[in-house]
DNA sequence: AGCATTATTAATCTCACCCA
DNA sequence: TGGGTGAGATTAATAATGCT
């Protein structure tokens, strides 16, 4: 109807302004809605999975979790090579999980069988790092090996300012090591056969 | 075997460079 | 101007060794 009709001076500008301002308002509202949706999603995660998470206190559940953690992160049993059961990581949560799950899963757990070793770079203070990891793990100083400095890092600055090195935690109990590897294998086989028979 | 220490390597990151 | 890339550096991990 209005095609071809010239708008008076300034109208086009005013309409454009109106469009952008209302669009900006809409965007603010949309962003807020997205934020709320996202928050609700995370609240639902917590509500739905909290009972599951609490099962970690069950010895059996803890043992599966530990077996899976070790399958991915821990040393493998190989008497011809390394004879120790250990797990190393720079993430304190992984270290704490390892120790906590050992405590949960084995009534025979003996804290005196723990050993710790800090691995770090040449320009770091090993004693400082040892204190950090002692605080994280609660393992006393007498159970720490002497820190291991990577010789390749001499003369090269550390880039990550909050890098606390790697803590390697040993648990001096071969039987526990073997049991966890056996369980990991059993879990693996169960998962495989289930997955095959239900999808195959 | 058990424990302590040291060596090596796998995995990941960084950064310069290229190109669309 | 930002993604892809690959060599070399760095970080994170496991293997190996030595001693009792």
C-alpha cells in the first residue's frame, strides 16, 4: 500500500532507532532468560544426582569408582618392571579421591603404607610444594620421599604461576593393587557384554 | 618382594607462520 | 583476523634401577 511513498525527512532514522532500541531490550530479556534456564538446568543436575553421589560412601560403590580411577590414572601391575602401586597427578582432587576411596573401599586401609613424592621444576621450591601437598593430603612429612626435580627444566622459567608440581602417591600394598585391577577388568567385561547384548 | 630414588616417555601446550 | 598446522617445549605420567 505504501510502496513507493517517500517518507518525510528523518522518519527512516527514527524507525531505525526504534528498531535497534527495542531489539536491544529484547536481547537483554533473552539473555536473562537463558541465564535462568541454565541455572535451572544445573539445579536439576544437583537434585537428580545428589542421591547417586552419596552412594560413594558405600564400600562397594567406592571400590568401583576407585577401580575406574586407577584404570585410567594409576600405575599398572608389572612385577618385571615397576613393582609399586602409585598414582600421580597435579590436580589435588584426583589425589584426594585416590586416598579417600582407598579409605572407603578397604577396611584394611593403613595410612602408614602411604608414601608421597613431589615432582617439580628446577625453579620451584620443593619444600614449599611439600607443605602444600601435606596440607592437601594430611599425609605427615615422614612419609614423603625427597622431592624430584626435573633436570630438563634447569634454566627454564615455569609458565603456570600456580603450578604446584605433580604429587605421586604410593600405596604399599600389592594385594590391594591386584584386587583393583581385577575389579576393573570385571567391570570392563560386564559393561562390554551388556552394551553388546542390548544394542547388538 | 618392598622401598627409595632416578630415568624416560606420553600427552599436551605454545607459538610462529601461513593462508583464506 | 582468526583458524589450521607442525616443530619444539613443557607438563604429566610411567618405567626402570638400586639396595636390602
